[in-house]
């Protein structure tokens, strides 16, 4: 249990600067914790890396302490803040890390041990409201993580929709609508249906809405929800199949963000559109060089069935614009392997069609503590995506250059002039084995007023 100024534990966690260490039993390695039993204190050594990047270094250290020590702690927040001199940042690093670690990760093992620890954060400062907001935010980060971790034979499009609907029941002023295959066909979402063609699992579009102030611009979040991606007839090699259950991360993040904002009673006008299906092979599967019509009427030549995420997102964006009357758009998607080569696994690629909207999101990312880097959408990227000789658009470019930017240009074709931020989380959305609900905190901070 994580508490604020309530149940003090016997052992205190305190920071200590390297230059102030006089006890030889205290490690001088920055980020390492040393227990001195006669002091009833766990000392966390603070060195230069903390000053360079205090949120991430402190967050990493708190998580290591949670794993390595079996007892609960009272954390002397004011002492950390006096050394690191970043009040809200230090509080977020401690509290978010504890709620992350306290969460019992999804497990289907027949037996498992559950360790309960009590942590109390001791401070003279007034953090009650901020603590509650963080608790709610992390509840939905962990909810999204569990959806990500659910095996693909369980987490079908139907299952996902039911989980969102069930979670929303306990939250006031939020609505959930689930479109089935007949409704999707009626809307003429041709790209989503093309991806779903080989599957015996029906597609779904899950729409989550929350509005506390209709005078605000309506922001619609569109999430890629490929519950498993085989690549279709452009079949992935076996080594690339592992981890494809995480291809629905964008859907989990966007829906969970709206639920978090609603539970926090944020002043917001927001909706999520999760576009859900798996991508399989089979007798009815979409063939390479097939041409389909999108919901907005544009024809698309499918030159690679493994570039399916942009197809379902395109129809999702059209639904957001035409049916939900979006003023601005954010999509979240595990979209391109190319983004890993650009930014590694530590920064999310952000693409934007509007500078002002991007700057607002960038400021929010400093509060959300999830690193982003703006990537370009060049006019050449649009030329590549319009290069089909037979259709309005192609779903991949005729050359391998600029793969992530080409995908962003494809999505921009469906924004119908609305400001669009595209977040490519293919390299940051999960570890090799676990989801991390990346970008939920950033979007939450953008819209939580």
C-alpha cells in the first residue's frame, strides 16, 4: 500500500550525497541503497547522474529498492527535495515508481506468491491533491499494462471491448460504444475490413467519450488495436512473431487515458477510438496489390499486408473526424520498426502537422516524463504514399527510405485538415515481455485541466 503522511514504517529511506558519506558501510555508487540497521535507515546514494536527469535516475533507484528489499519504508520526501531541488519532479518519480512496482503484473500461473509492502511518503508539503491525481493516473497505466500483457488467444477484439466497458461502469460521465462488424460494414470502413478479412474473430471499434466542458476543443485519440499481427500474406518470420500481442498497445493506451481523465474529473472534451482486429492469413485474406476503399472514400493499394496498422488507423481517424467531430487528433500506434533505428527504445517518435499543437504536447511531456522526439513529415513522404499507379494511395512507399515518416504521411491523408500528432511507439511501447502503457501519462497531462 502506498500512503501519504499516514502509516510510518520502522525503516526510513533517506538520500545521502556521496561527499557526505562517512560510514564505510554506505555505498558510494550513485543510485545504490545501503541499510544501516542501527540508524533504522536505508540510505540512497546521490551522485552526479541524479542531477543530470533526476526523474529517471530516482525512478530507477526506487524501483530497484522495491525489488531488493522485502520490508516497507517511510520515505523522507523533503530530504530528497532539498537535495535534488525539483519538488514536483521528485514527488512524481517516487510516487509513480511505487505505484508501478506495487501493481501485481498479469499472471496466469496456477500458483504465485504475492508480496505486500507498505510505503509511506512523509512530507510537510501539501501534496494531497497531486497524490490523488497520480494514484488515478497510475491505476490506468497499470490497467493498460494488463491489457497489453493478456495473451492474444484471450485478448481478442471482443474481449478488449468488454474489458473497457466493464472498467467504465465505475466511472461517472463516461460513455462506451462498441461497433460490431455489421456496423463497421455500414460505415464502409474498407481498410479495417481488409485487415480483418482472414480472421474468424470479428473486428470491433471501441469508442470512449468524456466531456466536462463542451466549449473546449474536442481532442480525439485514435489507437491501433491489432490484437495479434502475423503480417498477413506478407508473413513475418517466426522470430518476429513474438511480441505481436503488443500490437494493440495504442488501443489500450488511448481508451485508458480517457477513463483516467474521467475518473479524475478533469476539465476536458476527449474521446478515444480503438480500431481492433487481428491480422491473420487464410483463404479469405487480403492479397498483396489488392485495392480497397477507405471510409473517407479514398482508394488504397495494399502493397504489403504487414503495413496494416496505418490501414485501420486511417479508418479510425475518419471516424474521429466525421462521426465524433474532432477538432484535433492524436494517434498512438506500434507502427514502424524503422523508428527503433532512429530513436532506440528510449524515445517515442512524434510527428505533427501543426506546430502549436505539438508545442503544447511537448510541454505536457515534461510533466508526463515520457521522452519524445519530433520527427519530420517531408513533402516527399506524401509523394511516395501517392505513388500508386492504380489507386489514390499506396500503403507503403516504392523505396525503403524514411519508413516512419512515410507512415505518418499516410495517416495525415485521413486527418481532413485537423491538427494531427502521430506517436510511433513501436520501440517504446513494451519491453520484450511486458507492456508499459507508454504515452498515457503524457496525454493525460496534456488534457488534465
